[in-house]
C-alpha cells in the first residue's frame, strides 16, 4: 500500500468513526473512549476475561497483568462497573487487538432488560449502516445460546473439536464424537424451518427461549431485512452471550457486517458491533 492510499484509508476510517459517534450522540447515546492498554487484577478477573486471555496480547509488569484491548464490550462493562456509570446507552469506536489480527470496530451497548429498548438499539445500528455506510443488509442469522447448551454438555461446548464440527455441520464426524442418536445429530437431519419445532417437542423447558427467537425474528423482518434465518446450530462468537445473538450480512458475503447479542452485566444488556 503506497503512502497516498494509506492516507486515504486512515482518513476514511477516522471520518466513519466521527460520523458514527455524531450519529449516536444525536440519538442520546453517551460516548466512551477507553485506554488501549487494560490492567487486570488476577484476584477479581472474570471468567469471560479468563477465557479470552489466550487470545489477547498480554504481559506482566511488576506482578500486574496488562493486555491490549481485544473486545469493546468487556472493556465497557468493566469501566462502567469501576466508575459506577449510570449511562443506559453507550457508543464507541476504535481498534481492538487480537492475536489473530487488528480490527476496527464501531458499536453500541445498552444496559437494560427491556426488549423494546434493545431492539431500538439494533434499529439504530442498522440505520447508520444503511444511511452512512451504504450497506445493504439483506440477511440476518439469529440463535439463542441456551439451545446448544441444552443439547451439549459443558465439556462438549468448550471442546474446540466439537465446536468446529458443529460449525462445519459435519454430521458424520459428530456421530463418532458424540453418538448417532445424539439430539444434535437428530437436529441436523431436520429442515432448518422445522428445527424449532424439533427442539420444542423434545425440550419443553426451552419454550421461553423459542418464543424469544420468534420475537426477534419478527423485529428483524419489520426492519426490512429480506432473509431472516433462525439457526439453532450456530455457535456464538463471544462466550459472554447469555441470550439472543445476531449476525447481519450483505448478500453473497460470508463474513458478517455486524454482530451482537444479549449478555449479563450487573443487569441484562445488549450490544451490537459493526465490523470494520
């Protein structure tokens, strides 16, 4: 990349950040700009941060653990708790640094259990992507973290091989790794549109989660997304999701343009991040 191209890329990225922050500020979001280097206390580190630590650039100095910011949601939750912030809606923009690469992100978090308020945040993100980024989001994939957690044991959920085979929909390999009569194998044999009915018939205790999926499916359709798929076998991208999680795509693209979901902070919360 030559100097002029690099300059144009940096200017474009910074302009997008400013446009996004202005857009969200006008909608009543509080803005945050946090340190790139985070400091952790091993005595109080959360389970989610422990799970993510092997993906971070981290080091120890004087017995204190430091790491580059690798996830905005975790950083904001930690900052909000530390300084007892009462902001209900927060917007951010900036880099995250993972061992797998550096990513530019813009996103929002809302700290409320009110589904209508969470869905309004989703609507705000889609509006910015459409109006300012000129993205044509035509596909949404949604699921609920409790579905696979009901079908798989804790060890199976955390097994990288099982995780990969489920993501690949590799039924033959999973039949050997689990068993031929395992409910995940049965689910893979059912048409996608019939998967919720399959789960409901075998796990009536998941009735609320299934209803939640239908509510969010309806909202996404009302936001003019042409194709909304409930995928009961999709794995959440982040371990901290505790409910609905969503991935938004443009047509003919394999990587999501934005993703997010419900999680638990000091109370229930919801976030969506635009992938740069």
